[in-house]
């Protein structure tokens, strides 16, 4: 009997389901290993760190079979980081996690990486005073910096909102290291929101599906780098309900492996 497909992988496949990501791109970005092959993952990253040092950051994720929200991540930028990850593994790792993944965020001098998220609120009682699209973006760091952001955060940060599709955004908060950098940040923001607008029909199909199963809020996480724009994750108030509705049979899951 084959090993169950983790819900976190199914969650990524939901983006494929609604045309917001190609499966071949997903499989190139995320390198999956059974948890009992974690040493193979470590060796593969070690080889890359030795052959191409300082070329990017490796994000290692420990994946349980069922949970798919706020999973443990470990950021690797050096051989020392990798050794620390290995030291932190314990005997319970194989009991708690069915897979371990890594993805690489490439860093090249002169090229910014923008990480952001946009939330859509489709509750019927919203009125014109309240904004239904909200964007937050950070530059050259992890998406977790958005969740941790506060007045003392030392990151490039932008927050903007608008009342719906086709409307102008209002920049509600902007943190930049200098006035010279402000224009660059605004231009990056405009590039990302234009890319999101290009996916309007697909996002609306996703929203419509969610509303039909009683979910009225959606958050899409995305990245813009020298390789282009891509959606990388999504969240709702009940991700398991979405996953269970879409992947309701074993055959449907096996078809997307």
C-alpha cells in the first residue's frame, strides 16, 4: 500500500487545480523526500552549498501527513546552518513527519526578491468604506517577516489596499531604508499587482468555489524574482475543508501525484 499524500502537497496542488500554477513548475521548485531519507536531503544541499556558495537560501520544511498550516521551517545559508539542522533532528522526527522538503530561493546581486500576500474578503455585508483587497510585501527576506512585522522591524515593507478589482490601490504603510529606494519599491509593487490582475479570472473562479462551500476569505502568497512572478501558497479560514472537497477520492489524488 503506497504512502499517503501529505495534505501540504495537496494544498499546493489546489493552485494547479485553479490554474494559478503549473504542476511542472511546482515539482521543480519543491524537492520532496520521505522523512527517512532526510540524510539524503542534507547531502544534496551540502553538495550545492559547496559547489555554489552564497547563491541563495535553502528552506527545509518538515511535513506531517495531515497538518498543513505553519509547519516548521529551517533556513539554510551555509554549511554551519546545515549542521545545526542535522544536530536538531531527534528520534521523534520520523514519527511526527512523513516527508521533508527543500526549496531554494536564489539570490543574485542587483536583483530583488519580493515576497507578498494578497487577501480577498468577499463577505456580503462589506460596504464601500471597507477595503476588500489587502496587499503586504517585504523585500529580500522570508515571508515570515510579514507575519512578524511590527514598528521595530528592520525590513523593507509595503502595505496597500483597494475596494475591489480594477480599483486603484492606496498605500497604507511604507518602510524603506532611503528616499532613493522608495521609487524602486513602488515600481516593484506595481509590477506584482499587475501580475495579480492578469490572473483575475482564475482567482475569481477560486473565490467562487470557496464561497460555494461557505468560505468567504482567501489569502494568496506570491513571489516576484528575476525568474518572474509566481503564486506559492494560499490560506483560508478552513484549508482542510477545501482540500477534502477537492481531493475527495484516492483516485483523484493519485492522478495528481
